[in-house]
């Protein structure tokens, strides 16, 4: 059947839900934004003489979510007209509006049972052919749709936006074995052409692509730093703009995400990937012990006023202190200095800069060889488990994490054969398909012309094919 999105509904008016509603409203689509109805009055509402049954009270939670999105920085909405396209309601009084939606997006608490319960309610009111999607960051979509009828499951798909959704290009689209191919194709094309998203089609596996890899990468990097005496500043300097990544690096990013949230993600992912040969990294004692000590001190990151970094005022000037990973005491931040980095930073070309530090016989070189060796090898071993194409993994890293180069582009920049030998020597298993590629005389994952990717190695044909633009 032909699909079109004339009206959408978003369930859940938290940070992500309201921002996703804004993404849709920004392109002219009317949106119904729903959230739960409160069951008691606030002191302010009591003082105003309001009743729990009053519409203003019933929509308090959803209205607050929309107000936060209106005042967000950077802005979620393009203009006031977009805001006006969002109608608010609650899940008790207004659930029937879902019958008018062509696309229903679920963005509620990241727990399986509430999502399953909501899907059962949606099934009772949605019109046939309506696409239903979940913005879950890692719960398998098949599990979310369990118990629903065939027609519902055929129109159920994962659509994982990244925060902030107006500005991060990545949209992970996750079909299940039941999802109709035309539903997957339509929502992917709509996201690319109308929402200006970069779509990565993922397998329905725990945490999908970006969060599966990101969780493992960050756990390894932090654990390696702790076990080899690297400071917070050193790690973030080595894994930031030096190699084409945001200046948040590892530890600033942990502060942004929240240490409690990151720990919860790792704990939930660990039992879900019992088959993963590398999963012990998620619960590495060095990093788990540090995180638990920080949580006990309420050092959660930005939201608690301090994590690995803490902003302080001294003599009227703002400065940053960092956590000493040995003493768990804050000290003034110190610039990281490595001879190889000081020299390489003069190189504007990213691959040249990367190689200069990667081969260096100093602490910077050793850290990069360990971090990139482990993490690039891990990414390769997840193909085709989490995605059919390694190019999709590169897209996910660039669009979701704002990396200039994805893991396989970094590997190309180092030299595939050189890096593979370093990985094997360090004990990081190289994926068989990579060894087969090298044995066939194919030296790189991509073909390049004037520094741009023009061809990509195809695992099925075992040869290069033209690369689709993106």
C-alpha cells in the first residue's frame, strides 16, 4: 500500500519525545504529543484552586515537556509556526487521537514491559496501515512487539533518533523479521528526503549499532587509562580533535551522558550479549570500581555539578578542575603534553596527523595503538551481526557521534595491513573477512579519489563497488 505522513503522534514528552515532535513539526507535519496525566495537584495548583480533573492539570506534564523544547538550547523548533503544529494531550483523555496518525512514535521510559503495554493499547486504536515505531536506544524491537497481531507487527519498526535530534543526523532504522520491506523502505526514504536524516539500517540486536559500539569503545578506553596511568586530560586530548573526534573525548562525554546512565546502559547490555566475546570489557573491575565510587559520592557528571570535570570559580574567573583517577580528589586541569602530539598537531591533514601519533614510540602512540586496535577490531567482528555493511558502521559513527572518520576510515588511514598486524600482536582478534580481504590483495576498505571515498569493499562479491553518496 502507498504510505504518506499527513499527521504524526509522539508518545512521551521528555527531552527526546518533545524534540522528536519538533523535528516533525519543523517540516510542516501536525503532531499530537501525549504523556501521562498526573494523579495529584502540585502546591501551586492547589493554591490556584484547580482540580485534578481540570484540563490544565491533566496536561501539566506534556505541556511542561513542550515548554522545555521551546526553550531548549540549541533550539528544537525552527520557528513559532512549528511550535503551533504541536497539539498536547494526555494518555488518559486523548488516546483516541492516535486513530488519526499515519506515524506513531513511542518515546517512553526505557523498559520493556511499559513499552509492551503501550503497544497493546496502540493496537486497539490505530487504523490499519499506520506505522508504529519505537525510539528505544537498545531494546530489541521484536521484544517490544511481542504479543501483537501480524498486521501491527508488519508495521512496527525501530526509529532511534540521536540527541539532539534536530542537529544529529543519524537515524537508526531497525526492522524486525515481521516488518514489511515496504514499511522499512518508506520510513527510511521519508527520513532521508523529508527529515534530512542519515539513515543506518541496523539488525535488531541489543543497542543496535552506534550504542553497541560506543558502549564497548568507551568502556575499553576508560579501563585502559585507569590500568596504565593515563589522566583524564590525556585521554580526552588523544581521543578528541587530534583524531577527528569532538573535544568531549571520553571523560567529558561521560559527564554529558551521566555516569549513572552510562553504568545502567552497560549493566543492561552485558547480559543481553552473552555471545559477545568482548563483553567482559563492559564490567571491567577497574572502571566499574571507579564508577561505583563516583556514584556513591554523587559525582554523576554535569547534572550533579561534577563528574570527571568540575567547574569552579576562582578570583571571579571560571576554570575547570579534573578528577584525579587515583585519589578521587579534584585538582586544576593540566594541558596534556606528548612530544608526538605536539609535533603532529601542526599537520592539517587528519590521516597524516593520525599516522604520526599512531606510530610514535611514546605514551601517546601506545594509547592510540591500544584504543584503535581494540575498538576497530571489535567493530569489524560485529559485521554482519549488527549491520550488513561496515560502511553503515562508519556512517553511524560520523552521523551519531560527529566523528570525522568512521572506524574503517580510520583503519584505512593507518593502513589496514599495518593495523591488523598490530592488533594481532596485541591480542585483538582480526575479523576473518578482513584477513580474507587482505589475502586477496585488496589493501583498503574504501577506494579513494582526491581524498574522497568513491568505492567500498563488498563482503558478498569480495570486490569494490561504487559507493552510494552520503
